[in-house]
């Protein structure tokens, strides 16, 4: 019984984190049709910026987090303008240059911060005991912020004018242009939002894990998995598959061993692509 | 026709080139050598590696200040292995082929040392391993002496020696003194643990303890919350961790957060003085054994420790003591034999009995070239309030009392 | 399908071009074979061996991705897979390199066939994702089953490739030159043409009657077998195989070499492999900054010379010729 509770708690935690990481990734694909392999690097940037402001400069937690997220968002905009815009026609090249950028980001972090994990203080100290799992307030905060962010994104896209223009570009580029929407501005904005979401995840997770130069890889792979399983371009699909992945991994970790959860997403991608390539909730047309 | 001629020329070129043999490195003539070159291997970015390189540097400088070896100065070259076998091979080749060192010392990972071993007979160079614990390294020497005789190890092997010491600590201190019976074993699955962990489990069960949890986890794992939740669920009273290469920092943080049970056996990264800062103080209460401590293991230990702290601004790590003694032993043998030929160095090392910082009578087994039995001590060190590292066991080297973690009721 | 017969190629490109191409390849081959007369330090031989290894990896990768546009993110699957297979055959069954190298190539080809059959009907990012997954799964499996594969530390004590560093150099040179020549002429044949047309527009090619999936699978199999051969070769030369040979960072590295050199030409990856390997070595004195400069350079090249350095050189050459004539 307590095992089930453990799985529920931890699964929800990871599922929420994956959701936060993946919505940005699927957003940029749905809107601009590109796969941004530097997505994980924004997550990493958020974590390191958070570390710099909080631990090195001693700035107040909330301000640090805000600055880190804004910084990451700006980085996203710069990447979009300088590196992705010139390559946009050729999808293969976008893959390549964003990959190269991710590797470059890794090296930059290595030079500035060294290869050791950097410890970041929890934002809130204290914890809750649920079953056998001690859930720290930090982890609860991560969950709550993830959901608030996703909800805010949802509201933004469905109700505001700018949000609707993003949606319009995603659905039908030509029609959107006809109505007077400027796609370049939309791409820039979307990338900024996408990076901000990834950066938020990074800032939140840094106290729980640690900030290392290689940390951009794992969120990228998970986001990729979530988005493929859920269906490229589908926000609802991303949320659903993120939660499923979170539970599945926790289940495997508890019932089998800690070595296997990292294989779940790999097997899931292969199964989905072989059996139902458009994903759980993706659109039929490719 | 043109093609045939082309191939013939190719063949002749091939044969011609094969006849030229590139030059050898080690085994130089002692009298003709201007300096004596030592190659130090280890991961430059990790504390264990820095411990190797710093110790070698300190020893080399001291020997040079005392006049060198028959007037010849020692020169130190550093090879960065990054703790990985592939990089280790590259680093070793740089030292042997480019820097042309006379002897090799160091290395922290057994995997790296194993990858390097087959090259020793190719390059005919002596290698003193000072940070690698796997027994395979010295078993290889025993099995194929002619091939691997160039290899010596003055560190304490994990498969037998560390494992027996671990069992001793858990039975004599944790069980008999503290009264605990239910033990959890949480080990990384690296080479040095493969024999260690199962043998430890058996020894504990033979002594009447109950191993309620046993897992060998992948070195890449970063999320340990489910693991500690499971350990807590099994009612463990003590966690025996065995980690070196894995992600100690997240592991220790998850352990502290889980408030499951006291943890103490072996956390190599946890030996480092900066570990307190790196975990944000979350290693409070963790115990790990170390191979060096600021305790009078011999009369040379504390002066060496204090000088090291003064020179490098940080405490010695476990590789420091072994490397420091290792460099001195190599120098001693070269001095005695007045030779840089590997066969002479090997002969000298097989016969040596040296008073180092770790033990008064360091020597090697003639068949396996492993450190002789009984010529070592492994103090258990606990992280206490304020980031202090206190020796809590064995009794004769204690610098303080064992203090359970603040949340531990029993 | 039609075999890549030289007569067909000559008819298409003109006889003069063939002779010129053979001559330049031959010239390159001669240079490689004669190099040890000038560079006799073991250190140099081993560095060039490394170049041969990466050339084989980059060129084999190029055959599929450079020509058909299907990005393969899991090349390390074949490199590491064959490397470990060869190592296991060597350690447990005592097979020498003369057996393990071909065995590695055949095994890799077989895996390429299986994986390709399932996945090459997927397009674009999906194929890329799947290739990545297979490689990542292999890597995980290698790490988990540490009692077989040695875990993080791999398998050591393999038989050496040949009895001397010089021998290693020549064997790798022969394998490399053979692979490059084979891949090159393949790419210039009707098979290569078919691959290129798939790369331009897969739907159209399919429409004109080419079984695109079959062509892609064959290219994938050839690509895999050469990568496997190289992997087994490398393992023996190092006397060690480790999980890094199956890691995604190796896939990325090979990919970067091909892209920087110029995808879709076979020759571009040769340039990319030599250049990046030698530059990486020569920048060693920079210590920590080395990889930073390296990866920054890669980004710059992709941004400003997306078709690669080969294309850059060729265009510069044309412009020079144009200047002289005009």
C-alpha cells in the first residue's frame, strides 16, 4: 500500500517536471516546425544562472529565479534570431546547428563552472512525510510551479491576442500571414517562451539534483520522448505523455531497480514510432 | 597495366616502411640521463586525481631539495586520465611516447589501470599504481608474471582487504557496539565493487546480521529518492554505502532528505574536505573510511599532512598518502640500484621495506606485486557539525566520538 | 537495382573525370602509405591511426545521411556494438583480429538490416529519434550487464591488432583507403544517384518507381558494416573497448566531422575527420579552453559554410579559376 503511495507521489513529481520541460519543446515544433536540440541547454542555463545569482551573488531567491528565467528567455531569442532563422528552410540543418549549440553551451558551462556538480540551496526548507516518501517542500514547489506555468501558457494561448496569433501560425501559416500576423515575430516570441519554460524547470530542479555541464542531455531526451509519444505539436498530448512517463519510470524504478527507468522512454519511443507514429494525440497529417 | 605497377610500388613502400622501427622510451642509461622523469597519471579535475598529482609534486620537490638522486634532479610530467580508460590510455601514451618518462605512478580508476596494464610490456616501463583497488590488477601479475611484472600496487585492494575491513567495522562497531542488526547495502556497480559487495553481504550474514536491502546501481543514476524510500520501508538500521565513481552528491542529499537510517562505510568523494560545501552540509553524519587521516599512523604522517595543507590549501585525499610514499619508494630504488632499467627497478621494489607516512613497513608481495598483508590502516571518518571530519574508529586512532544524524531516534 | 559498374559511371560523367578522380584518390593513398617514412614517432603514427578510424566512421555515416537526408543519430550503435562483439569473441573464444574484424562488420550489417527494416519507412525526425534510441538502449544494456561488458570500465587485455604501432598504422590505412574508395565509387554510381534523388524529394522518387525504402536499407547496411569494421579495429588497436564507443557523444562527434567536412560527398567527411582529429590534438595545450574553441568552431562552420568545408574549398577554387579566365 505504501509502495503505491510512493509511486504516486514520486511519479506525479517527475511527471510534472517532464510536463514543464516538454511543453516548450512541443510548442516550438508545433509553431515553427523545428526541433530545437538546444532545448536542454536552456534548462541547463536556467540552472546555472540560478546558481550564479543565488549561491554566488547571494541575491534573494525569488529575484534570482526571475532573473534566471528572463536570462534564459533572452538566450532563446538570441539563438532563434542568430542561429535558427538563417537555417529555417532546411530541417536537417536546424537539427545540426542546435545540436552543435547544445555542445557549445556545455563547454561554456564547463569552462566557467568546472566539471563538478554545483550545489544550490533549497528555496524552502522542510518536508512532508507521505507514506515512505519524504517530499521536500522544494519538490512540492517544483510540482506547483510546473502546473501554474503550464496553465498560464494555456490561458495565454487560448485567450490573448498574441497567444492566438501563435496558435494561428501553428495551424495554418498562409492564412495567418493573410490576416496580417508576422511569422518572424511569432517564432521569436515562441522561442522566448519555450526557453523560459525550460529555464524555469532548470532553476527549480537545481537544488534537487545538481548543476553539471552535461545536464542538458537528459531533459532533451525526455522532452523528445514526451513529444513523440504525445504527438508532435499537441500540447494536450505532451501533458498526458509527460505524466505517463513520470509514473512509468517511477514504477519501474521501485518494482525493478534504479537502473531501468532510463530505458522506459527509449523503448516507448520505439514502440510508438513503430506502432502509431503520430503519437497518442497527434494530428494525422505529417 | 598501370594498376599493376601502382600496386607493386605500394607493396615496396610498405615493406620499406615496415623495416624502420620508431625509438623506445624507458630503460635509459642512468649515467647519461640528465634528469629523472616521473609520469603522474590521474584525473586532473577530480580531487582524487589532484591528490595524486599534488603528492607527486610535493615528493619530487622534497627529493630535489635534498639533492636529487645522485645529484640528478627529478622532473614531473602530468597526464590527465579524466578517470576514463580511453582517456587514460591517451594520457599514458603521451607520458611514455612524448614526454619519455622513466616510470609511471598514480591513477585512480581500476578500469584505467587495467586498460594501461597491457601496454607496460610493450613499452617496458614500470608503473606504481597508487589509487586503484581492484584485485584483478595484481592477479594479472600473479597469473602472467613475465608479462605484467612491471606493475606494482601500494594501495589497499578492495576485493579482499577493504572488504574484510568493512566487515570488521560493521560487525565490531555497528553491530556489537551500537547494537544494530538490519543493514542495507547500497553499492555502485563498478569493477572494484564486483567482488567486494557480495563478499561483504556473505560475511555479514555469517556473523548473524540481516541484510534487508541489497542493490548495485548503475553509475549514471542520479535520482535516489525511490531507493532510500525503499530502504526506509525495509526498516534498515544502518546503510553501508559503497560509492566512488557514482553521483555522491545527489545520493547524499537524497539520503539526508529521506531520514531513513545512519549511513557509513565507503564514499570516496565524501572523503574530500570540500564535500561538506558541495553537498550544502547534507553529508552531516555520513561516515566513510579513508586511507589517510591526520592521525599518527607513523611519525611522518602528521608533519606531511600539515605541510600538504599549507602548500595546497586543502586536506590530503586517500590517493595522496599512497602516491607520496610511492614516489619516495621509486626514488629509493633508483638511488640504490643507480639504474633506470626496468628490470633493476622491479628487483629493488620486490625487496624493499619502506617507512612511509601510511605504515612503518611498506613492502610488496613477490608474486602479485600487491601491498603486503597487514601493512595498512583504514580509519573511519565521520562528518560532524560545522563540517568537521572526525576519526571515530578504530579506538587507537580516534579523534572524537560517533554522533548519529540529528533525526535518528533509536 | 543495377550494380555500380564503372562503365555506367563513365557514361554519365565522362571518362576524363574518372581518371582524374582515380588519380587523386591514388595520390592520397600514396601519401598515406609513405607518411611513416617521414613521421617515425609512435606518437604520430597513433594519431594518424585515429584519423583513419574517424574517416571510416564519418564516411560510412555520410552514405546514408548525406545522400538521403535521413539523419542517423545512432551510429555509435554499430561502432560500439561491433567493438564489444569483437572484444567478447577475442576474450572468451580466443578469436584473433583477423576473425573479429570481419565478424564485427557482418554483425553490424545484420543489425543494420534488422533496425533499418523497421525504421527506415519513417521520415525526418522520427528516424533520427529511433536511431538515437537504439544506440542509447545498447549503451544502457552495456552498462547494466556489467558482468559481461565490464560496466563503466569496459573490457581490457584484448589482443593487439598487429604486433607493432607501424603495423596498426598500415592495416588501418588499408582498411580506410578501401572503405573510402568503395564508398566513393558507390556514391558516383547509379546506386548513389538513386540515394541522392531520395534525398532531394522522397515522394517524387517513389513516384518514379524507385523502392526508396529498399535503397535506404542497403545504404544503411553498408554504412553499418564499415562502422562495425572500424569499431572492431579500434578495439584491438587500443587493447580495450569501453562504453564510450556506444555513447551518443561518439555519434555526435562523427556527425560533426561529416557536417563540417561537407555531407553528401564522401570526400568531405574525409577532410572533416582528419581536420577535427588533428585540430583537437593540436589544441591540447589550451587545456580547458580546447573543447570550447572546438565546439565554437563547429557552430561557426555550420552557420557560415553549411555545405561544409569541401564545398567552401571547391567554390573558392572555382572563383580563382574564374578570376584567371575572366
